[in-house]
C-alpha cells in the first residue's frame, strides 16, 4: 500500500467527519480509515487539527453566550462561581495551584477541547490563547490515541477489533487511574490538606 501525499477530497472529507465526532470516539476510526486509504500521517494530523479549528469556530459563540448569561442571571452567577471552584480543584489534581497553561493543557488532554476552552476562559484567557491551549491538549490526546491505534493494529491486523479495544481503553483506563489515585495515601493526604 502506498501513502498518498494528497488524498482525494472524498477520502479527506470522510476522515474529517469521523474526527468531528465529539468525545474523541472518532479518532481510532479516523486513523484506521486514513491508514486504509493510504493517507500519510501528516495529512491525517492536519485533518484532525482542522476538526479542532471547526470545533473552535462552532463552540466559541456558544461559550460566549453562556458566559454573558452567567453574568446576568443570579442562579447562573452562582453556577459560574461553583465552576471556577471546581476548575481550581481540577487544576490542583494536575499539580498546579493556579490555572496556568500547562494545567489547562492537561485538562484539555484529559477531558476534551471544549472543557479545556471553557476552563481557559474561566481562568481569564482570551479566544486565541484559550483555544491554543485547548487545541494543544487535544492534539496531544490525538497523538496518544493515534499511535496506540496504529501500534495495536500492527499486532491485531483487524481494524474493527483494534478500534473496539482502543475505544474501551479510552473510556475505562481513566476511570481505573482515578480509582487508583483516590486510594493512594498521597491522594488521601492531599484531600485532607484541601479540606482544612
């Protein structure tokens, strides 16, 4: 199989559609489709970056409307304050005391780019910086999932089984890690310090 430098527009559109699926479920499918169609990895990566840019264009107005109403409606103002407090707690799990870029990138990596952008907005970052942070975290997530998918498929050689295993791992590994971390003595000590 030869890799195409410039794939057909129909192939690129099909891959892009899979990447636009929310919650990262389309990454293994998009990567496997790109491999099947002979699309080179730099083109596949650019298509995923394009899906993040489309997401930013679609999501930013919605986020701004929500932020506007959060400042005008008392219930939403309290909700916004609670969200900022939750963000501070989330950032502390990534080793930060403030919502710096690295902690925000890790939130986008660990959750999704929309949450990363919303968290960046709550931390005071503007459109360009906020989305740069969110997209950086999401592109790191893409790299991990894409490399895992392709590596696993080199052993299994069945795209459907590979995608199923990766999807299951994407959903259950974070849950397992959270459970292990919550039971560790270091985590319990940190929780005790936070509650004081």
